[in-house]
C-alpha cells in the first residue's frame, strides 16, 4: 500500500518543484521556473490552513534517502463556489490541478493513490462535481476513476 499523506507547509518547495515537472511536460508551456520563489510564501500559507479549500496529497520519494523531504508524487485541488444549479444546489465544485510524478518514480501507482485521497477529501466536503484538465497520457488514469470528457467552451483573458 502506498503511503499518501496530506502535504504540510514544509512540503511547499517540493510541491513547486513537482509542479514545474508537470509544466515542463506540457507542449508549448512557459517553462521558466522563475515564478517559484514568488509563489513559495503563498503556497506555504495555503498548506498551513488545513480547514481551507486547498489541499495537496503527496507521496514521499522512497528512492531518495539522501534527500529527506523529497516527494515522488503530488496532486493538488481546491474547492470552489459557484451559484447552485440542478444537481449541485450548494455550488461546490472541486478542481484538480498539478498532478505530477517525478520521472524516476512513475508507473508505481503514486498518482492514482494521491488522486484517490484527494477525491475522498472532496467527498468529505460535500463536493458533488470535480473538474480537471487531462493530458492525453493521463486520461486513462482519470477515466478509470470515473472522469468523462466534456465539451469545453472555456475561454481565458489574462489581466
């Protein structure tokens, strides 16, 4: 059984490192890692609030005893609010992002175990719907957990 745990503020640096691993795998993404130092305090503060709507679940890297605190995998999610509707009258929506596994720790079930822990966390908070963006490589994992593709009319404006 994989040991999944909820991330703590001490894990913030490793969370950002693994997020960069994920970003680096996205074709066309801005892979400049300079953002990490500016993000560290914010992520640390979010991890310090266990009652908040932000959670990360991680697996410690089993093959790096020389680097205590090194993570093998992570999954991060938030609970967001939208005005209710049929099927979700309270408007709670879960959003999953930053699913990443170190390249040398892949194919061991770590991402699945972290996803299952995050989905349980959403269930405990009464979240009836969870959204994510899936890469083609990760889609089989998400499909096996019950996620389905939906038409995506999303648009974005950068301010």
